[in-house]
């Protein structure tokens, strides 16, 4: 079961990269654990008058190349091991795209679907009060993640600013535009995945306007992925959410599905065949995009994946064993630490704009994002070919080498 423990998986990936690079394993000992992890108790007065106590976490893996950076998720599956692993992957993700951040991640173990807006706000404010001693625009900058959004970030800005006694827009990214957000941030994770998917298609001598795409997950990233790909000419033949999956070989229209989900609660009420999430992953397509949670492609189903490209928009959607199987089957994987790096890249743009108090246009943001993501893909693909390793190993090798060089320059 260790393969399904994301923390052990992240450690294994870092160790393998160090071994491949011939790095002194003392550096692995530094990087195999987060530098700091905090666990907090979050008491909340519920709408019915009772008190519930939730558990929150913040992990800061490494700050060698800059302050910690990473999202905060509100989800019932949040554990300390998950948060630690995600912070480690954020270190790798930032190093891959060359933004001056280290890795951080946070979460609260709760189910927002069962909470009112006021209860979510109380959890958010109490969480920020609990972690405020270890965060800051020069120390650790949170951002949205699973079941958190611009509104949650706005509450975080407000609560942190109350604690400090002055407004600090740079404390989080992914904010509303009126509170110092950046244009393009809401679509950034999806856009980064699309850019790297297009680069992967070029390697297979294919184009986006002839590709069939399946997307697991229809949250912010999943919908924006579907919308951008559809508008670029791709055919979306399958999508899913927590209620199930919808398949239609003739193609689906993302905006129509969003309206259906808003009115009926799920994409499964759209026009097409209702199938399981598992069957959706095994659907024949050109591009499969897991945009949900961890461990969706595993040792049991990896042999049945029929996609030519797997572009991992989610964090850790493929287990270590499954990744090996996909590589052996010559399925080109755009690993999560690259495919989902658009979010942290535009978060960096937002952070820079906050510090300058000067804001960029859509065109400026998208041009900068496209160059960074395309260059990162090419660097990883070159390493993948030169060292005969899979794309994930290549990405880890590039990132670990950069972090270790930073550690050496700082005196270790």
C-alpha cells in the first residue's frame, strides 16, 4: 500500500532523482522531509449552534530558492502526509518552471459541500489565525486549491491584514482582481496544461484540432481545460465529476455542461452515456487529462489506459508503479509537476504585480506563461531523451539539480 501513500511516493521520486544525478545523498536527507509542518485545531460555531473542531495543516518543504508557495485545499481526505507530499511536489514544480519560490501546501480536513458560506468563512479565518506566525508575502504565500477559490483568498487577505494592522495583498495569490489579483490566474492551471499538451502532441506529429480528449474532473481546472481545448478545436468526448462520468463520441460542449452542472448538480445529466469514473479513465482517446485527486491511475488500471498522451492536471494522479507501466507502454506522460505548473507560474506573476503595484494585461500574462511552460516542456523532453528516463524522472532531475545547486551556493 506504500505506493498509494503520496508522501512515500514523493520521497521515492526525490531519492531516484538524486541517485540518477549522482548527487551526495546528504542532499536527499535534507529534501526528503519538509522543513516545517504545522497542525492546528480549528473550532467553529456551526449555524445550528453546536461547535465543530476541524484540523488544519501547513507544510513548508523548502525555501532554498525563495519563499514557500502552494495552495490550501478544503477536503475530507486531507491528511498530514498528503499536505507534506504536495509541498514537496510544489518545490519541484517551482524549480522546473524557474520561478523563485520553494514548496508549500496547506489543507483543512472538512467537507465544504456540507457547509454553509458562513461556516466556510469561519474555517478560513480561523485557519489563517492559526498559521499566521509562519506565513507572509516574503515567507510563505498560500493560494487556491481543491474546493477553495477567489472568495476564500479574499477572506484570507482580510483576516491576515487584520492581524498585521495593514492591508497585505501579497499574502496570497489567486485573489479577486479588485483585491490585487492577476488577469489569467483563474485559468492559469488549465492554460499551462493546454500549452504543455500541445507541445506533447507536436512530438507525436499531431495537432490539437484533430485530438479527442477525456477529462476526469470538472471543477475550476477541469472546466477551464475543457473550454480552452474545445475552443482550440479539440473534441471533448468524456468528462466527469464526483457523481459520475459522461461519454459522447460525437463530442461535448463545455459551457452547456457547466450550466447543466449548476442546475442539476452534475455533468452526468448532459447528453451522452453515463459511465463510471473508472471506465472514463480507460476510454480510448488521444489525450487523457486527470484533473481530480491523487492515485486515480494505479497499478490495477494502468495497463488498460488507451490514451496516447496523459496530461496530469491534478496533483499526483498517477502512482509510482502506474507511471512505470505507462512508460513501458510508450504512453507519453506530461507529469503533474509540469502540466499543472501554470497555476504557480501566474501566481508568481500576481505576486510580482502586488509588489510593484502595477498590473499586466491578459496578453502580457499569456505570452509570459506560454514561453515559460513551452521552454520547461522542451527542457524536460530533452532530458527524457538524453538520459533515457521517463518524463517524470526527467522533470525531477532538472528540479532537484536546481535546488541542490541552490543549497551549495548558500553554503551546504
